[in-house]
C-alpha cells in the first residue's frame, strides 16, 4: 500500500520504516517512468542530495540494512563533522535486484548562492578551516540578540551608539569586534607573546556554540508559492 508519507510529490510527512522507504523509492521511480539502466547492471540509481552532516550516509546505511554492530556487511562511513564523505560510490541494496544507491560528498562551495560566512554558520563549512572569522561572527551578532549573548556568556557587551546619536532608544546590535573583545577580556583569551586579545580563538568558540545550537537561532522556513500563511496555520 501507500506509505505513511502520503502522495505529496515534495516528500514524506512522517517517519518511514526501512521497508516503507524502499517501497516509496521504487514507487517514485516507477511513477516518473524511470527504467533500470543496463549501464548500472539493469538497476535504477538513487542518489542522496543535501547539506553536509544531515544524515545522507546514515540514511544509506539504513537502506543497506547495516549497523555498526554488524560484521561482513558493507556500510559507508559517517562522522559528526562535515566532509566525512569524500568520494562518489555506488552500493547495491541486499535483496533488491533493481536498486543501486549513490553516496557522494555534500560539501560544495556555491559561488553566488551563499557566502562563506553563511556556510560556516550553517555547519556546512568546517570551522577548523575558517580563515576569516569576522564575517561569520558579524552574522551571528546580527542574528542573536544582545541580551542573549550577554546571558549566554555571563558578561555585558558595551553599548556603543552610532556617531551623532543622542544615546536614547534601543541599543544597536553589537559588532563582531565588540563581542569578541568582550569575550577575550572576560575569559582572559590573550594571544601568547603579544598580549592582545586572541580574536581568532574566541571566534572559534562562539561559532562552535552557534553551530551546536547553544546560541539558538530560529526562523520560519521560506514560503513556497501558494503557501503563504500555511506554516502559521499549522
């Protein structure tokens, strides 16, 4: 029968078992008129698409019916950091003569869709490879309110009003330099030998907290055409 996900072409709306997901994949291919390809040993290829670290390889391991405790069963490697999958590989599903799975890296670098700061904040780009910390910390300052930053780290970021302001009204959002300097002073994060604040080390802590959800940022998903108000209604 039809899986619990329903017939919505945009995906499923409920958790599926392995058997239900396999049936759903085969039904989707049949509905789209996709036939087994002789190039792939008369099988239909199914690929996984998505950001790094969202579970593409874990999904494939579920479809393969493999677990870390099982031996002599092929499984793909998974890790908590982005970029674990580095090569394209194809795998056959046990007991499914017409299916072939494709596992590929999710770490991509769009030239115009997102900036590097956006990708770092989204957990797409490894923090260890971050070269310029100012843009991503500035993005975090724009997203996380000043009181939340103060409460999360137990300090008070100095309020600096723009030049020409009378100093009244809501305080402006902190800058990346104000946040990192306050963090360095409060935590004694000082660069060895120079005695100046180690902004790079402080930035790694702040960015890791943001990516891990300790500095929580939530927003509604973008509305699709004809869906205005549907998210709020649900």
